[in-house]
């Protein structure tokens, strides 16, 4: 890894390079921006640069990626680098061989290690344990203890805190005390896709560095260099479908290189959404579509239903573009060109504003924990009426 491997964040990299070379790093940063922009990758590269064993060159180019320190950071084994994210409370309990809770603790540890493995495979993945209630007090207490010691090596201790908006109130207060009197040998990097939800007193003690969504040209250039085997329509599909999200793009790349893009959850969800839409729009099949919503609400989680509805929004956007411009080809779903054209031919005057509004209202209802079956049933009927097909 080096600064050159960071995708599409040249301004942010330049700011950090200058700060490192001039010795004027802030004591705490808040890396803020949309999900999948590579914020945590930049945080880890900064940690590697500050601790790389070839630091003489690292100021300009970044880490070497091959020395022991760089390898340890890459495997989450470096004694001076702490990575904190929301975990289950069971993970923080002491494992007493005499207690029956050992199994619960062991299972939590296995779930944690699985997330770390996913993070190693996809550096743009943001881990969070499903049964977590946030970043816990014990996690920040551990940081306080570790901050009191000097780095084991000649570099700098770096504490990377993922999703600080999920700090438990007491954990946030402890972190605030650390930030108010930061040890000189510790660098804090908070990484958030929801910076507005981070405690204002914590935000005010960090230098905010804003990250932007990856531009299609930057994403396409990365794919061309890193995965030259992916050409033509495949590369265009990855660029369009990921919509500037490097986590999604990397997952799709992995699914293609493994020979089965259907394994990618996002594509499977999109295809499920299109199948659902076909049933809603088919003559005399509204009842079947409504019956299908029961299966969807039973088998899909909250976020999966939101993703399904969001996929429909992108599909409707493609139809709208094609209807306005018959030569439009920059689809969100470039592999569905024929389906888009059929929709344009069969539905001559859809109210896309009302359709989009209705879809967004359904998404908000699911986000507010409204009954998914009722929400999807009402949405199906409304969608059928808006498209004017009986």
C-alpha cells in the first residue's frame, strides 16, 4: 500500500502528506464522507506511513507495505494501532472456564474474527456486529489505558475509531476527556459516514477532513489498472452499479473474478426487485404480487427491503433517462438495457415524480420500523395505480 493506491481522494491525500512531512499533524481527525469513499483506507495508510520502517521515504510516497510494521498493521496485529468499532458486550467479558457463558463469548469472538477477515479482504468494508449496542465504555477505557504508554516502536500510536456516531454516552464522555488532553504520542482518527450525528463536543476537538464520493472516471481508472481482466460492459456495469461506493465495487469485482456475479448480494437484491416489479405490472397478477410481499417481508431483513426499494428507484431513473433521450446509455443498470426499453414502450406516460415519491415514502416507512408487509402491500397497489395497468 502507498498513497498512490488511494482511489479518488487526491486532495485529502495531499493535505495529509503535507502535514506528515512538515510535522504538523493534528492530534485528532474526523474523516467524514459517504460510505465507501475509502476513509478508513486512508486512516490505515496514514497509520502505516507513521510507523513504516522505511520512514525516510514514507513522507512522500506513503508506506512501503512490505516491512514488518506494515504487514502487522495489515493483519490488525500491530501493538501501536488500535481499531475500534461497535462490538457485542459479550466480547468484552472475561472468559472464565468455570462459567457456562464461555460458548456465548466464543461465538461472539468468532463473529468478530469473521468481520476482521472481511475487512482484510475488502478494505472498504465497515464492520459492525449485529448484536452490538454501539461502541462501549470498556472499549474506550482500554484506549485510555493504552494511551498512557509510549509506542513500543519508534513510530506513533494511532487509534482509529470507526462509526463514532455510535459511541455509548459514557464511552463518548471518556473519549472526550482523552481528546481534551491528548498524549503527544497518540493520533486519533475518527471515521464517520454520519458526522452530523457525532457528539458536537467531540467534533469540535477534531480537524475534519471531508471525503467525496468516488468519481466514475477514478473508479474506471482503478478497475483498468487493478483488474485489466474486466473489460467493456463488465467494467461499465461495476462503475455504474457501485455509484462511487468502493465497498460495493470491490464486492462486485470479487463476484466477477470468482465467476458468479449472481453471488453479489446487491445484484441478487436488484434482480429480486425487478422480478417483484414484473409481477406488479403483469395483467391480472397483482394478487400474486401482493402475496409475494408476504414472502419478501418474512425472508428479508429491514436493510434488505430498503435495498430492494432503492434498486427500483435506480431502475426507474434509468427508464426516465431513456424516455427523455433515446440515445442515453449511461444506465445505473447497464445490463438491463432490453428491460428498460420494453418498459419505455409499454408504459408511455408514467408519472415518475409520483412513482419516485411513493418509493421513497415506502423506504422511509421501513426505516421507521413500520410493518414491512403492510408497507409493501400498500406500495404495490399504489405503484400499480400510478402505472395505469390493470
